[in-house]
């Protein structure tokens, strides 16, 4: 007999290792954001020390990274944006990087499960001051299997076709520095607390929205 595997259509997300010059640009953007100190905490759900608004000068990051990722996402997902069927838009409707910020997360701080506004969202890990090995060696985690460890991880949550809650977990370490995840803004995700270091975890997030147009 002949057997073939069939999958239900579904949204996906993209994982990107950013080029060095893009990472360098983002660090410069972070430096300027820290100087300006536009506090973003009141706009976010994170239980963390600091979130600062960022400015993408001349839309450099949007034009050199985000536009390419939108095209790739559409290519991998039938040419559509997330939930486009419920919106009066098409592939020619322009997008903009409406929100752009940096998070400083210290040990024991966390981001509970949440989703973002807009159409697309992203996270970029700029500095990760720990690894899963570090967390497993802490006394409170003795006996914890690596597969069950949540400390210091980033996690997506979604419902599969049978209605079960599923997770995709990123067990973070310095090797993920410069890595970006690009995903539908409505996709729920969280960041668990880490321990054993006084250094902050630094990450950038942003949301892409459709540009308002006259109906």
C-alpha cells in the first residue's frame, strides 16, 4: 500500500541568525534608547526592570530585515498574512514598524504569557548571560531533568488541531545571541526567570502594523 503524510494548513514562524552588521546597528540603537530613556514598561506586561523605546533611524532595520521576513513568511504561508482573511487588506497593503523596544531582564524577573498587537512581531536576543547548564547546576534544580527545565527559557504556546495546548521551547544560552524569531503577533509566548547571575538578559522586540488607509 502507498502511504503519504498530510498536514493541515497552519501558520509558522521564522528563525533568523542576523548578520554581524545588523547586530552592531541594533546595539547602537540600544545605546541611543538608553540615553533617551523612553520608559516602555507601562505599555507592556513584562515583570522586568527596564524596557526602553527604540528608534529605527531611516527605517534601516525595517527595510533591510523586516521587509525580507514578511516576504519569506508570506511565501511559506500561502501568500497570506496572519488572519488576513478577517481583514480588508492584501499583500500590497503597506506595513510599518510601529513599536520597537529593548528589554532588560534580571534574575528572577519574567514575562508572563501574552500576545502582541499588530500583524507580525519579533524578538531578538542580544545578550544571554547564562546557559541551561548554569541553571541545572543551581541547587534548587538538582534532580530536574533538562527536558523539564523552564528556567531561562523562551516559550511559544499554541493549540493543535485536536484542541491540545502545545509548546515550543527555546532553551537559551549565549549561542542564541544575534538570533531573531519572527512570528504572528497573536501567537502567545512567555519568558521564564533565570537565576545565578547579576547580569541582565538583553532582548529587542517589535510589532509590525498595517499602515492605516482610507476606506
